[in-house]
C-alpha cells in the first residue's frame, strides 16, 4: 500500500465555497498520488478543514486581520447561534468533498479535522446534531467513500479549552489492509494512548497535527532546544520497543490565517530507521512510503 503524507499550507481563498475547497483537495491528491497504483492511503493534517468555519460563503472575512474581527462579522450577520449554523454547513461540505475524493482516487483518506459538533443521519430524522458541544473531530474514509470512523481529540491544548474532550474508541480502525490507529496531535504525546493502540494491534499510527508556533523557536520547557527538534524526537520515540506499531505518519498544517500562524515539518517515522522529513516546516510538501 502506498502511504501519502500531505503537508498543506492554508490559502484562505480555497475555503470560500464547495468548488474551491474541492479543487484544493483534488489537486493535492492528484499531485501526491501521481504514478502510484492502488491500494493507497493519504493523510491530511489536523485542522485542515478549520478555515471553512470562517471563510465559507463569507468573502469579506478574507480581509479580516484577526480571529476576533472574523467572529464579530459572523455575529453581526448571523446572530449568536452562528457557530452552530456555520459548523453544520462546514461539516457536511467537508464530509461530502472527502467522500467524493475517496471514491475518485480509490483511496483511504484521513480527512484532517474540523471543530464541530457530532452530526449524524437517521432515516426518519435525516441529518441531526447529537449534542451542542464542539469537538476537534477527524474523519477516516474508505475507498468506497464511506466514513469508517469519526475520531475526536481527547487531550486539548489551552487554546482548545472551549471544546469537549472525546473518549477513546474510534481511534483504532480495522481495514482490509491492517489495523490503523489515529491520534490527533497532542493525543500522540500521551504514552497511555499509544500503549493502548499498540496493545490492540495497531500497526500504523496516523498523527494529524497543527503546531501553532514557530518551528525554530526555543522549546518552552527547555530553551536550549528547538521546538522542531523536540517534536521530531518525540514522534520517533512513539515507536520504540512497540509490539505492533511499526510506522507513524505525521502530516502537519502550515500557513497563516486570522492572525494564527502554523508551522511544522511533516514526517514518516519507521521503527529503527531515521525519519523521512519534509524539506521545510512551511509550505506544501508530499512524503510517500510503501507499506506491506
């Protein structure tokens, strides 16, 4: 199986409507999978779909310099319930585009993540919201365009304090090509979650990430070291001495929007080998490996 790690840079204009978002997703997959046969899997970064909450059908927000200005715009236009109104549109657009992409490229897709409530579908109820709380939620899809798992982040950063914490469960995904674990960013830094997936037989670990800090800054816990240096070492250490886990994919988000800055050097980590890293902690990049 060909495994593709997509390091992606945020371009706000790609999130204005379904067509611009679809074009971005498809162009990344076309370039990344060029020349590769099936079976294949592509992993997008954490928060890949997050800008949809702000820019979808809201071109004036492209000029907003800060997150607070964007929130005020939506509050004035849509009222105090705007987070739920916008999340509903963003979630279903995100899901539909990635379902289409999974079928079109005949690939398993980790669709990054979005800040959203849990939305479900039922024959008599149609589409509905299960609870009002927001989660940092990832989607994992199969080549038939079906969602195999909706994966919530369990450990939240201080900036995510308004979100609900997820519970362990859908983080282990059984596919016809093996067991795959998914831990969203900070979750992978907690040994207990990695231990649990390893004990349950996961062979591949997907860690979609979005690091909201300069990659070359001094690491806050030890200023003698760099942020990126510590990150790469930590990812490699997730695999040391594991029973089943052999490979880790870490796609990372990059770019600026609404005053937020993300940097990170994506990587493919193989037990017992040096990591394969993106050329830069900024901009788009593509990393591939063959997994048997």
